[in-house]
C-alpha cells in the first residue's frame, strides 16, 4: 500500500506557526482561534485587508523551516514505514517558491532525518503521482487526473470539516483507519 503524506497541516503545524507569528507581529489585530478556523486558506478568513500581511508572514525566511511538527506526526510516519506501508511525503510548494522549497527539505531533514529527504515528492499536481492513498488536509485535491489515482483521506482539521463523505484521520487514529486497508 503506497501512501502519500502531505506536509503543511499534516506533518508540520502551519496554522499554529502562522498564528504565533501573527500575534507577535500584529498584537493589536484581530485573530482567529485555531478551533474557529473555517477556510483552508488563512487569508480567506482573515479578510482582504489582511491578505498582504498573511502573505508576508508565510513567505518570510524561516517560517516553513521553523514550523513545529504536528503532535504525533513524526512517530506516526516512522510507524507507518515500519508497518510496511510504502510512504512518501508529497508537498505542493507555493508559487513564490524561493524560501519554501528548500525550507521544506530542511524541515524534513531536521525532524524526520536524512533518509526521508529522498522520499520527498514536490509537485503542483498530486493527481499525477500514482499511489493508493493521499493523506492531505486540503478539503479537495484536484488536478489533471480526474478521478485521481488515489483515495484522498482527509487529515482532520477544523478548517476542512465541510468536506464530508471522505475518510478522515489524525495521528491519533491513523492505525485504526489504515489497518482496515491491509486487513491487519
Ligand atoms: Mg496541507
């Protein structure tokens, strides 16, 4: 069973990292609690006036490489590997790629180790990658292959709950969800 695992919002805590920086840099500006986030793209909920400020934070050097792992993500990825799943990390960089692509690799090396660097797939279109399962926090992952070659299992986050009808998991529940697939 080949599994693609998304990075931002699945392995790395993009939302938590953003909120911390937002509150540091704009202490008087309104903010949205993580549990109240309802849109996949942060700027869609923070409003048009905030859009350039949101972009500034996420494009800042050190933002991507400095994100904390989502709790349980590192041990889950290693456990999936040990359980015999063929695991790849699959990430779509921002079009403003200058910091984020190299910082994603840095993040993997730092938190997962060098062996995972070779299992990183960077693509704008995840439907082109052949696998059985994609674990991703984006509510709908589309591309040129329609239907996609994999089952999208949603990594559960407050901002993707409107997406119904797909299986969901978190790093607390992945074993129960995925082991059903291999009959274990
Ligand atoms: Mg993501």
